C-alpha cells in the first residue's frame, strides 16, 4: 500500500526561455513528460486512492525576473493545468522565492488593502487563502483543488513524528548577504525589511533581455573554464548540496531567524529547499549538519534551467510516500537520455535546442 502525502517542486522558472519546461515550437514538450512521471509516482496502491494530498511549490515557479509577466503566467497556467488534469491534488501551497517575489508583493498588498508593500504588516509568516493573483493567473478556471494557499517564506508540517520545513532558500543566500545587511537581522520580519527592496529591484524591476544575455554568457564561459569542454553527464552531474557557507547559514536561518526551538529538532527533522539549483540530499546519518545538538536531513529540489552545455538541469521531484510501514521521503531526478538505448526521461537534443 502507498500514496503520496506530499510532493514538492521548485525552481521551474516557467516562462524562462532556458527552462527545461519552456514551451517552444518544434521542441518536445517536457511538461507532458514531467506530468506523466508525477502521475506515475502518485498512482496509489492498495486501499489508497491516486493523487497528492499536498502539492508544495517552493518558489521560483513563475519566472517574473527573466521573462515578461504574461508569458510567465501563461506557461505556469499551462503547466498546472496539465498537472491537475493528470493528478488529483487535495491541497496546493505556493511558497514564494526571489524570482517570483513580486507575486507575493501583489498578493499581500491586495490581501491587506495597501497600496505600498512597505505599509504591509506583517510581511512574513502570512498565508493567504485563494490569493486572487495566483488563482487568476496560474490556475485553470475549472480546477478541482480543494484548498489553495500562497505563503511566505516557509511552511512546516509534521507527519508520523517527522518534522518537515519547506523554504525556497533565498533569504540565506550569499548574494543578499553581500548586497544588504541581512546578516544583522534579528528575526524573519527584520530580514525581509532589510532585503525586500533589493529583491524587488534585482529580480523584478530591472529585468531585461540584456541583463539575462550577459549572465548567460558569463555562466557558459565560466563553466567551460572551470570544467572544460566535457559535454554533459546527464544522470550524475551536480554540485554538492551543502558547502560550508550553506551549512552555516541554514543553522543561522532555522535558529536565529525562524526561531525554531529544540522540540522541532528532537523529531526526525527534514529541511527541504531549492534556490541553488544543486539538487540532492544529505541525510542525518551522514552527520553533516547539526542544529541544536541534533543532526538533520537536508533535501534540495534542484533547478529546471539549462545552465550550459557543460551541465544539465538538476531537476528533482521531492515526495513523501505513505506506505504500510510509515512514511518514506524520497526524490526522483529527471534526466536526459544519452541515446535511445539508455534510460532517461527525455531526449538529449532537447537541451541542445534550448541553448541553441
């Protein structure tokens, strides 16, 4: 017996031309491939009905930074329409990241009846049911989702004695620390006050194709210099989920900024985030990250953007499966086929066509 209690995705960057899930004429539609795989994972077994209890979207789903609003929202609606037509979803939770932070600005100002985001109180720890901007722009009008919530920046839940913490991960990123006084923040609301104007400027107000082209060129040149002209090992290529900086900032974020007490870490603690595009996991048995005296599990949901011809996307689906013996967190990584004789989810030439 099994069913999917939770399924989480992040960093789809829907609307971005270099997203694996971009809709492009003459290119195989990987949206259908992804939806089919999610459908397979959520079939249900034994007494369990097919479907997903909670679909958690962990930020950077709508690409409001590198794409215009209309195509970004249209692609998001296309993806979620395809997903919901294939898989029943009882509850959908959208956690905003940095590339879609402006969606939160609009949702919160509307919810609190303010003209200016600066006047909203509080800006964090808020969950908005049926947020009009998200429902109108991202979902089909005939959807059957029972409950829809947009929140910022994190969501927690307990299942069978395990504690799960979902967060996009941008609020403890190195860039915000360099550009703002984020490291001096005393709590979550203070951190948002110190960083939101830079986030809005960098990831919404200043968006342009010129900036994007410059960044793409830098990334491709840097990858070639650092890793050489090696092609792409689509199955295994990835960076480490944790480095010393990430380890230190995760501890800082969970304890000082979010204020989690020791009780949360007494449980089987799972920290699930995205943002870095470096997917994978570090389990507490690996003894890599300890918070308040307890080792924790860390999962990263990767990213769906094709960064260069050196690396493929680290495209991960995180899910929590209910079995007869209890729950089992796991991930599935979508990978390209090297050729028709090898296993994989989509043909390699799709990635080449995205980069041109």
